[in-house]
C-alpha cells in the first residue's frame, strides 16, 4: 500500500513539474562568431528547426522528441528585443501540447546542448539547424560574410 501511494505521489509530482515547465515561453536572440545571430529561450538555450517539418506542423515525435524536445507553452509566448513578434506562433502537437513556432517552424531543443549558447545540434543529420531572427535555418557554415 505504501509503495502504491508513493508511486502515485511520484507520478503526480512529475506530471506537475512537466506541466509547470511549459508555462509561458520567451524567445530571444544570442550569437556566436560562427553562426551569427540565432534563437534561444529565456535561459539562453539554443533553439532549432527540423527541415522535415512543414509549416506550423511538427513531425518530431517519439524517439525524435526525446532527443529534440519541443519548446512548449501553456501560456503566453513572447519575443525578446530584435525579433519580429509577427513571426511568433504556436502549433498543437498530436499529444495535445502547444509548441512554439517562429517563422512557421516548430522550435526544439537538442538534448546534447548542456549550457546556454551551446550549438552542438547545428547541422545534425543535415536536417537540424539553429534559427535566424528572420525565421530561417542558419546554414551549416554560418551566415555569409557581408559583401561576399
């Protein structure tokens, strides 16, 4: 009986923590010398797009979503300075959660990024890319140099 009660309490607590994590979401901008400006969440964690997605529709579920967790919200989504609020949106996932989009691209994290500003997911499988403030994939080699 104690074991069952403990299990129920643990599941309820984990469910609350997951729901609480969604909350409201803010999309901001970071940059590095290689990739230029790219989207991050409020904590500075890099956000990615998946080129196999279609406009406002995620195709990343199951093992894919385990490696590439979607940026979810259950509240307001906002953009930071330097971003176009008209490009921010949401899409409903098949599990009923709400995923943030930017420029029509559903946004994701990469589980191997450990600290704010990490971009280890860039060009993984030639289908995952950081997202520019214009709502486009940043090429694997980074943005073109001005005047080139």
